[in-house]
C-alpha cells in the first residue's frame, strides 16, 4: 500500500518558513504586499481568492484585493495593472484566472511586470525557467517539487511522465523535472498509447482534468503518483484525475485529493511573495 503524501503537512512547513521570514523582514521595517485582482463572479475563483487572502493574513503579508465587476473592460484592467506595476509598495500582482470571455488572458498576463509576477505566468518567467535564469515559477509545479523533496523522493535519473501540457502545470513541470535531472516525457490527450507510456513512469504526474481517469492499469508497480486534478463529483465531493482507491495499492507513494497538491500550491504562492525572485 502506498505512502500517502500529505500535502497539508508540506504546505504547513512552507507557510511557517514564510511566517518566520516575514517576522525577520519586519524587524528591518519591510512589509510584503500582494495585490490580488478578481474580475467577475465565478464562485470557485472567489473561494480561491479568499483562501489566498486568509493565508496572507496568517503569514503577515499585506494583501489588497481588487474585486472588479464582470463588465470591467480590458483597458480598465490594464490600467489597474499598470498602476500596480508602478507602485513601489506592491511586491506581487496576481490576476485570478479565468477572466471573463471579453478579456484576453494572454494580454493581461503579459502586462504584469515580470518582477511582480508571483504566479510565474509571464512569458519572461516561463522563459527564465526554461534557460535556468532567476524568475518566478508557477506555484503548482513548484509545489510538486517540494512534495517530492520533502518526502525524500529521489528525482534524479528517474523517468517522469507528465500527463497534461498546460502552460500553468504541464510545461513548467517538465522544465522543473529536467532541472532536477529526471528523464521527462510529456503526454497529453492526443498521445497514442498513453497507457504504455504512463506505465513506464517512475514518477507519474497527472494533470488531465478528467475525473478519476487514471486507474492501476496506467501505473507501474512502485511508481510515485502525483494527482493535480480537482474535480467535483455528482455527489459534490472532490476527486482527482486518479482513481485513488484503485491506484494506491500498487503505487509506492501517492497524493490524495483533497489534501495533496492543492494546499502546497497556495503555500508556494506565499513563498513567492515572501522570498521574491530566486
Ligand atoms: N486559477 C486557477 N489557478 C490559478 C492560479 O494558480 N493562479 C491564478 N492567478 N489563477 C488561477
């Protein structure tokens, strides 16, 4: 039976490190400030933003939330971002995604000063990661590295298969695993023979957005399985992209949903706000 990789425990440790750094900075008269922008009324986004706000409060990061109406124009949003870019008191800017359909996400992401891009979504941040320069790293993949390292899971030399090629998870995850000297395969919805490729993984990272899609027939005996999925079932309970009860008996370690990758993602956002560019 697999070891359950407790994301809450990893997240708590990272949050405490942030809190102690904030305490140290406050002795030098430095306060970290995060600006969070939420456009529209998406209920899930409102919950995410509220969780980020509460975590900032606990750590001692000053967070300022801008809740803008659904009909906000792209120009109005850009004007706010430009103002926050120029504001010397603002260390980080986060625009909660998704944005309403009339606003182009890429235009917004590209407007954020890369020096304040705590989400790590700006092309300059993504490019810096690709060529090993300092830059903010997307929080979910950065958090997965923390889950592996803080559970003493060896990455170097291992075959890591990532299922999913999103800009936020799959692609930066591949770059981070390469940096850690893994051999990396990126698979996706159009991959032929997905099962055989997944089954060759020592570390299988699943971010396909299909509820409980990965069962034990995709998993090598003893593999480490990281489930990035967050899906709501008909009965309203949460599940991942991995069929946990079926896979756990064959894996050596596995993240649960909830309580796996999710809490660590928020903790890494806090880490990015507090420690800045690394
Ligand atoms: N929406 C879902 N996840 C994220 C995230 O990590 N950052 C932002 N800005 N929006 C999101």
